C-alpha cells in the first residue's frame, strides 16, 4: 500500500469485472428508492475512473493535512498517480468494494471498503471496514456521501459483515455528524504527540 494513501474521511487493467462489478448487486428496496430520488447513480469503479479517483485521493490527503499538518502527511505531485495505482490493485480483489457516484458522466465521489477478518492490533473481530469515503467538494451536502456509505454497508453485509467500522479525523465535524446520523458510535480515539518535551 502506498505510504501516502489517505485514510477514511468526511476516505489495472481495465477490470470491469471482479468485486467491482458485483459491488452494487441488489441494493435492496430502500436503497433503490433513495437512488430513484437522487440524480447521482452508483456503479462499480472501472479503469477509466482511476485518474479522477487519484485526484480525489490527493484532495482527501490535503483535507487531513489542513486539519492537522503535524499528524497527516502532505500530498505531493506523485500522490494522485500513487493512489490511483493502489485502487487499481483493489479492483480484482474479492473482499473489497469500490463504488463511484456519477451524475451525467461526472464522477462525484467514491467509497472504498473491505470485508476483513480479525485485527488484533485494532482489538476487533471480523468487520466491514470503510477505508475511504470522499465526495467532490462542489457536490457535498447533496446526500452523495450517504448514498455511497449505505451502498457499501449493504454490500459488506452481503459478504458476511455484521459490524462496520471506519475512522475519521477528530476535527472533521461534518464527517462525524454524518456517521453518527447513520448509526456509528465513537469507539477508539487516536491521540498524537510530537517527540519534543512539550509535545508540540
């Protein structure tokens, strides 16, 4: 995994098959109703999306860096290509989900998640882990992030997940509010200090 791959926020070959192609599946009646009321359409990510998703990854990194420049690494000119390369490697995996929201041919955002087993470092059992959720800043507050997250949760549930976890920057109140309204509760809190005596 590239060392500048962003974490979840509010975070190839032309493989239209694999998990990406099955990521939407049957969204369920409730989700289908919401999609019908929304201009954005969800679909699996494909090779042609990678450049846009790489740019989104750089924006995701920049957002975190602006919140806490000491904790989060700064994006570089190589970040879009490196992140696109990472997502390219995920398209063929059978335990991952990579969906994009699209409106009139424009990609509005994406969600990247995986069905994972025991993680003793995180002190948790098997779970559906949402690694990235990002929406184009120009299209936020329109329900796109919620649509993407609900679709990811439904697909993770179909994979066998009965618990869903994600992380977000502590200062990202908009993301924390969204996740709270969708039933997520705070569990772990990461704390950071610097090596200097005063921790600054």
